[in-house]
C-alpha cells in the first residue's frame, strides 16, 4: 500500500494552484522545445534572433518573456502572442513560422495546452543576460561554490496563496523541493502584500523575481527570512537604499539585479558582506563608479555591471577606442609615407634610365662620325626617306601619263567610230542609181 501511495505521489504535481496528474502535463523541454527548435530555430535560434526572440532554449525564451509580458500569458493561450501567431492565415504578415506552412494542429494544440497549464519553464538559477560591461582586469580569485541546500517540501497552502496572488511557482529542477518564484508576469506589480506571502516558502525559495514590483522599504522585510535565496531580480522595481538593507543577511545570494532602480551609493554597503555574490547589475542606477567597482575588491569573483552608457564606463570605453583609432591612423600614415617614398624612388629611377638612353644615342652618333665619314644613322635615314619620296613621285607621274595616254587613245577611237558611223549613214541615204 505504501509503495502504491509513493508512486501516486510522484505523478501528482501542483499547477496553477490545482492538482493534476504529471502524465497529463506537457513537458516543455521534451515536447514543446523540439517543436520550436525545428520550426522556428532558423529565425529565432542561437544564430539569429529576429525580433530579439530566441526559442532554442528555455532560458532564451524566458529572457524575451521577461521583457515582453504579452509573449506568453500563463493560462491563456488565446492572449499569448506566441500562440496567436501560429494560428494566423499563411498570407498574414504576422503568421509564424514565417514563409512556411502552418504547424500541424496537434503541435499547435500541444503548445496551447502547455500555456494553459501555466507555461512552466523549469530553469535553474543562472544569471540573466545584461548589458555588457567594459573589459576589466580579471581577478585570480574564484568565487567559492555554494552547494544546493537540502530542504523539506513547501506547504501546499503556502504555494496556493502565492499562485492565487498571481505568482508563478515551480521547482528549481525536476522533483527538487527548492522553488523559483516569479511575480514578473503578474497583471499588476507586486506590492507589500504579495511579498509578505513569501514567508510561507522562506526555506524553499531559491530564486525570486520581483522585476517591476512596487513594494515599500518596510514591505521588503520578508526577504530577510529567505536564507537559501541565491537569485534575486529587483530590476525596474521601487526598491530604495533602505529597502536594500533587508538583503544584507542573505549569505547565499549569488545574483542580484538592480537595473533601472533608484539605488545610490548609500545602498551599496548592504551588498558588501554578500561574500558569495557573483553578479551585480547596477545599470541605470545612481551608483557611482568607484564605490561600485570597489565591491569587486571586497567580494572575490564578483563582477559589477554598470552598463555601457555609464559616464565613467563610457569614458573608459571611448578612451580605449580612441587609442585604437590613433594606432590605426599612425599605421595608415606610415603606409602612406612608405608609398610616397616608393613613388619618389620610381621617378628617380625613370629619370636615370632616360638620361642613360640619351647619353648612349649621343655616343653612337659620335662613333658613327669617327668611323670614316660615312653617313650617320640620321643621314642614312634622311637619304632613305628622300629616295622613297622620289620613287613615289616618279610612280605617280608614270601613272598619270598612262592615264592621259589611255584617255587620248579612247578619244581618238571614239572620234573615228563617230566618223565611220556618219559615213555609213550618208551612204545609206543615197538613191539606188547613185549607189551604182
């Protein structure tokens, strides 16, 4: 009996606050992802990201989903842009896959079913892509690895309350008791009341997404109880320096995103003692360069990202680019000088060769003159030219005389022919008696 109950427990999962059989639930990695890779990977894969959308991994899909909530609306395939485009007519410019036949109905139904079941993406807590930071010297020290904590499963009632409040709650992986909790796709920004519900899964919460949330400083106090929290998203939220103070006791925190918040230098001391922190994103905050980068010295292995457009980062980047451009300009100038020198050398070489030709011609004339008074090359050439001209004239005169003679002979012949003709005509005209 116990064995049967254990097997039954393994096939029952919580989805959207309801109990369903695992065998009835769509597995994204095994069933949905292969469809997306095969049919959409050409335009939305590892090599190309049309519309800034990649579908070759769950993490890539989640990145776009975090930025565009309309891409997937958990529980509502008809409102999810990903699903809507699959059922558009082929000639519709928004139809997907673009330029291809519509997906088979069973494939579309499977994707729609996955979305209806909550669009679950089982992703381990890994740093999300963020704006690139300028190159900084690599530290020799490496961050100490933090083993995954072992915890008991969270109470079902606590999970029910979170899902009812619009949170997505899913295991970190497989049958892990550790949880990832996200309010990022909630219809309204999470506030103090929603953050307070985290107390029920304080031990199990490993990754928390409060992107865009609007809690007060006091409302973030429940974060102090999330002792196993490793990943925390607070980007674009209303977190302040005072609210950030509630995380300084999270010894296992490895990832913290504060992009687009009002955090200043006054809030950075709350981060200083997080010795396992590996990624800190301060892009578009009010944190200054020196205090922020000083944290990398305090925490071995930490990489602080202030964003490419931070004034100091931009200055460093432009300075480096300017140095490179100057080096290229110097190299181009050196090539130009080298080419100019080669041209000058070629000109001088041509001048020398021409001078040598003139000198040899002069020496040849002098040698011909000294050889016995015979005609020089020029004189012989002139004589040959004169002889040719004379022969041409004589030929022309002979041809002219021949033409004139032929014309005279023709005229005489014509005259004789005319006289003979006249005599014949006269004789023909006499009477018969006179002819005798």
